[in-house]
C-alpha cells in the first residue's frame, strides 16, 4: 500500500493505528462511528511519507470506514448510520487534502528559503569581490598620481607648458578614479560594518563654505556659479549639529557635484540653509532639466543612475553614500523637482539645542 522506501518505523506505527481503529470499528455496531480516528494515520503519513503514500492511506481509511456498513453484518444499518459514515469519509478526505496542501506550502517555503540563502551567499561573494578589487585598485592609482606629480614638478626633465596641461588633465582623471574607488570602498564598508562617526559639534555653514571652496575649480571649468544663502536672511549665521565634519562635507560635496554635473553652462547651483524647530535644513538647488517622477523614489539607491535627460551619468554611488551618512546622523535626505525647471536635493539633521560657542 505504501511507497517502496518509506520509513519502516512510520509504516509500523500507521499499521498499528489502523489495527486499533479497525478493532474498534468491527467490534461495535455500525452506528458507532470510529472512522474519524483514521485522521491520525493520515496526519502521521503526510510529513513523513511521500504524497502517493499519504493518498493511499487516505483512500484506505475511507474504504474501511464505508466497509463497516456491510461487515461484519448489515443489521442495524439505517439512513442515519450511512449519513454518519459518509460525513466521516468526507472529513477524512478533507484532512488528506489539507495535509497535502500544507505539505506543498512547506515545500514551497523551503525552496524559497534555499533560493534566498543562495542569493544571499552570491551577494556576499559579489560584495567581497568588489570590495577586494576596489581596495587593490587604490595602489596603482596612487602610484600613477605620484608619478604624474613628479613629472609635473620636473623631476625627470623639463616639461613644456603644453605637456603640463596634459599631465594636469591626466592627474585629474586619475584623482576622479581614485575618488570613485574610495567611495565604492566606503559604501561596501558601511553596508557590512556600519558607518562609524566621530561626533562633535559641527557648524553646517562652515562645512558648506569649505565644500564650495574645494569645488570652485570644477564649477569654473563647467561654467557653473556656486552660491550659499539663507532662507530668512542673507547674513551669515551658525547652524550647529552633533556630527562628523568630514562625513558631512562629503554629503555637501556629493550634492554639489551632482548639481554641477547636471547644470547647463552658465547655470547656477545654490546652497540654501534654513532652520526648523529641532532641525537644520540644507537644500542644494540646480537649474538643470529636472528629474522624472518615476525616478524620484530610486535616486538614493545603490548604483541607480536613472534614465532622464539630465546631462551627466555617474556611478550611482554618491547619492547612496550621502543617504548612508545623513541617516547615520539621525537625519533624512530627499529630492524633488523645481518649478519651472531644475532639481532640489535636501537633507535635514537634528539641531544642537545649545550652541557650543
């Protein structure tokens, strides 16, 4: 009746339960229905034997329940007794069907867990490979930059003005590659180990001005004007937060570079600082082509580059790293479109209740 290779212990146990129920059934009048007890062997067979064996156990239980109507005799059998037997058979069928359905759900869940585990392992291997690769790329890039600096300084002979321009362009290219590699390393490190912050009172105004100063050359080459202002007043003020100055400067730099890259020549990128109850708010505004509504929810995802008409295509890491840093400070970061044209990238951080100065 059962499959060729079932658990012997389970088979003996099921056979013993059948024997007990049959003994009760066939030694009592037909109106005493003990067939409901066959649900025990069915429930026992489902998780331990295959589907075919469970079906055979269910069929056997139904046949034995109905067979008691004619064996050992038919005396005392009436319509009510037959109805009781049919109800018992129906309950056995439902038990077998529900047991099989539960088995299939468990198998599907187990398959999904196995697939998820395999995907997690693959993702871990991929991240480890990317982290190792980017770490190994730093050494040759640093060596190349040092070599170019030595050439520019004339250590290997006189360098003409035209050669200086070429060497400067190569140096900027290698420095951009190095910055990308370091950003990628930081992203993977933050995802696996968490972002470590060196917290202290930080003036966001000073951080913004310092970030703008470091990007003046890039903005000039792109013919983009950078400016910093305040919502309620044009007078310089202090906006203190408890933060990591180096990490917050990276946020400013990433948002400013994003604005510069996506602004047209002759455009302008504004940094607007404002205060709200309990928070300080920073907004970086450009007058580029803007962002499509479909892209807005994904801008701060890792490696997301978008498909809009904005001019520059990046690695998709700068905004993701900015989100990591802002959220590690207990803040929020967002993006939205400007009217009639342009984009706004903003973040807000909890303000220090008492100024340190």
